């Protein structure tokens, strides 16, 4: 029997992963949720048929979205995480003992429930006492916050669906307001490669540049995402991602990572020429 | 076979027609899209294949005897009207057919001055004489209100020979007049009551909404199905009561209506009517809930005032349409039109219109909570980034017109073109309005005052798009010699 999960990365490009079995399929108010077991990538989660994470490569995404700002900001006490129902970002954040409080805002309680049951690799630290989970629209939650967070991490789905509001200028503006004077915003920034993703990437960058005085982009290699070349946004009111990187301080923490190092941190901000041009175009 | 609201006769006939694969040697010349591949690529094969001409199996809009007639009968039943006409020239054509069916040259029609330009256009065409009732203006919001019964009665007594009264119900902002009493009063004075219900199609289908024109006993109503009802742009219904002659009204419609009525528009009316008849209650309960959520959230931001039923005062605001999201902006120091422009330019959000003190976001059958969140968040950002203290804002919208000639006389009169600043004290021969919303600031035959010129200058300065005059920039105006 041949059993494959396929996702269209563009109308003309498809990626397929051989599946052992489907563990879960359900529909919430917001989206369809599926969990599969596969021989190559281990267990993986899809939302509306789009790959969210696999056990094999999720470490790249979660380390890069978390440790980059943590190595720059000297004093992160309060963090807001938007999306992140799989728990991967929370798992990385709770490794920092000096973080005092984490608000996580996930629109879909079913995602959290499903991940707790089927994806313990990421959904393993939801019981941390510093964490409060809010089940509501991230765009609405952040609207009521002012001067409250040191770091906001936006771990959203793609901008074509329930995550759409998290790529808008109104959202970034409200994040700016919710951050303290030296706060940092990190967002998953789509891929620069295929035209439709690149357009979303460009638009997000435009919206961020118009909102934050410092707006940089860094990259990682994520095999199961379209093109494998993925970007993150680093937006900040004060700290520069390279000039304010404190390698010694971060390395003193002795956190072991499989992807992130402070050396890679520096390299990640050196992006290909065509991506630079794509972003320059809207700056 | 008996028809029910489950049927959509035009739609069903189109589907049957499609199955026959009839060879077209008639218009339209694109022949099911084959002759215009670029258009077909844009609109889709299915869409262009239904863009067909009137023919026996599909009936004739000008003289309907089969499926269009059936669709009209079902629409009449759904709206509680004696008859319903499918209209393909926008609600403008419905409004104009109402006016042209009711008054002739020299006859009087009572109306509020804040009517849509389509009404004034009809007066230019037929030569009737407008008698204005001051719609009053809310001091705080600067919006025109409904018609007070006492003002209506005074106008009727002063003009007993008037043939009809026209009521805007609801207004663009959602304000309703005491329609039932106005209808009774009109009939007592032997006048017809016409209702421009362009923004009230949902009154016929939702619950706990203001009374609809047909339920109030009005003689004619123009219901803009394409606004809150979900049909395609430019499609509309004209509804009539039992006192009107269906045959005469159709003659009037046929004076100006196309003989090539679009089946895309007609089938969209048919399908939307069926949808609302079957599911309208739930649809509008959802719309009202979303609008209320948006109002509560917007009022929490501070500065903005999203108004609703608390305005009701028993006369000029007899009722309020809670599906309308009308928001006053003066306390954040921005004109409604400025917020409208910022939403579009900065946040990619297009709302219906903005005037000097307010804007209107149209909430309808197609909205989802996530878009409402975007709108509210963008408004919160606009206040944070652009808000000022609220002083120095002009908001009085209603300027009492001084009518020197009928619209028809003034429009066709001998005239000269003057720079706008030199027109004070002259009688205007043209329309001037902000579009949207398309409510004239000046109509043909009105005296141009310094107050009006100030208003036009201020509206231009705030970025309103002014239209109506021959000069597209409204820098000069034609005035009577």
C-alpha cells in the first residue's frame, strides 16, 4: 500500500512524504487538524493540509525563532507568544530561568489539545507555572496591551487563512504599542523563493519597516517548508540584532542547541542578494 | 407546478438552457466567451457562458411572461409586495422609476434634502417640483436624521396638491423615520408614499429590525438587493403596493431600461432572494451580532463613537438599523474621510464612505469575525498614530437650501461658467456632491451661498472626492444667467 501526504508548494510544485498511519483528523471552528506518522520525518502536524511541523526538523524553527532575540535582549522578563499551539516555542523559552512570565495566545484550543496528546516532543512544557495560555484572537489580545512586554514572538500560520491578521500593519502597530521601549518583535516571515510566498514576505516586511525603527530579516534552512529556505523577522525599538548580540552572555548560559549557535546567529543575517533586493524594494 | 421560495426560476432555466448546448447565432457576440478568451480567463467559463440574450426559454425582462415573471412573483411574495420588478440599472433605476411613476412636470413631491442624487436626477428628467423637509441634524454627530412627523404634516398642509412624499429609510447611517405614521399621513392627504430603501433590504428578512416599507404600507420602495442582500452590483428590486398599477410602472421602467437585461444580474437577484427567504433570519442575526461586537470594541478604544439605538428620540430618530456600523470620529481630531483614507492607504481596508465627521463600514452577509478584528485594530492604531485633540473640526452637514428654480428648469436654462469663488449669490445649474455617499451639496436651481462655498472648500481640503459638475475638479460651476 502506498500512503503519501502531499502538499502543493505552488500550483506546479508538490512535496510528498510517505506516511505510516494517520493518528488524528479533526475540524475545529477555525481549521482542519491532522497528525501523521512517517518513516522519514517522524510524527508531523498539518493545519488545513499545510505542514506545520515534523519531529525531525522542528528544532530548527523553534531554536531560531527563540534564541536569536534572547541572545540580543539583555533582560527579558515578560514574553508574549502568539500562535505556537504546538508548544515548541514555549519549550525553548522556559529554558531561560530569568524569564518571569509568558503569555501565550492561541486562537484554537483544539490545536493545543491535539498536540498535547500526539506531539509530546514539542507540547511538553505547557505545565510551566510561568505560562498563561489565552485562547483568543492574537490581534484582539495585543490591542489591549501597552508597554508591557520585552519580547513578542509571532509563531503564526501562513497569511492565507486564520493567520492573515498576524501579517498586517495594524497587528505590528499594536505589537509596537504592547512592547516596552527596548522591546523586540520576532515573526515567522515566510519564504522569499516562490512568487506567492515572496509577495507575502515582502508585504510583511513593508508593514514592519513602516512600524519599527529597526527591522532586519534572518534565515534558516527548514526542509519541510516550501523551498526549504525560511525567513524570520527581527524588529526592534532599540537593539540591533548584530551590534547588540552578546555572545559571551548567551554562551555562559550553557544551553545546548542543535541548530543555533552565536556564530550562526551572525551568519543568519547575511541573506542572499536576491532576498536583499526583494526587501530593499519596500524599505 | 406550484412555485415556492425554494425555487429560483431564472437560475433553474439557465441551468436547463446550459444543458441543451444551443448553438448561438444571436448576441452577445462573444458567443459563450469563445470570442473573448481574455475575458473568459478573467471571469471564468461558467460565468461567460451564462451571459446570454433574452429568448423564449429565458423570458424577456421588458415584458416577462415566464421565468422572469415567476421570479418577480416569488420576490413579491418574499418582500410582502403586490409586485416586484427585477431591475438591472442599479437602485438608481428603481428610485427613478418610483419618482417618474408618481409625479409629472409641475407637480410637487415632498422629500428630505439629503436624498441620493438619483432622486434629483429624476426631477431633472420629469420636471416635478421638490418641496424640502429639513431632515434636522444631530448636533454632536453632524449627520442628517430622519423626517419628523410634525414637519411632514406641516409640509403636506402647506402643499396639499403635492402628489407624493419620498422618505429615505434607513439613511446611509442607519437612521429610520416613523415610516408607518408617515405612510398613514400621506394616504390621508391623498399622496403616494415612496421609500428609498437602498440601505434596508435586510429589513424584509431579519428579526428585530426596523419596519420595512412594504410592511409599513408604502406604495413603492427601491430595495438595493446588491447592498445588504448579496446580489451582484447593479441589480436591484423595485417593490410596489396594491394601489399602484403594475402595467403603468412597467411602462415607466421600460422608458429607460435596457432591452438586453443581464442574466448574470437577474439570476443573482433570483438566487439572493431565495437565500434570504430561506436563511435571512440567521444571516442577519449574525450580521447584527458582528456589528454590535464591532461597536463595543470601537467604543472601548476611546475617541470614536460607534452609535446605535441609544440615539432614538421618538421622532427624527424613530428607530436605528443595528446592522450599520456608523462611527463618529470628531473626538480623535480626524474627519471621517481622513480615517477612511488612512484605512485604505495605510491598512488596505476599504470602507463604504467617510464624510466630515463620520464613516460607515458596511457589514453584511459576507463578513467574518477576523476581518472585524482587523478593522477594529486598525482604528485603534489610527487613533494612536494620528489622533489629535478634537478641536476645530467642521461638522455641521445640513445647509438649508434656497430653491430659486425647479431642477429641470435650472438644468436646461441659459447659463454661464464661473470660477467657483465668484458664484456666491448665483443660482446653480449643476449638481455638486461628495461621492460616496452621493448626497448633493448643491442641486440645479439652488442659490449658492458663502456657507455652501465654505463647505465645498473644507470638504476638498479634507480629501472628499467631489463630483457632479461639468468641471471634474469642481473649480468652476455653471450658474443661471
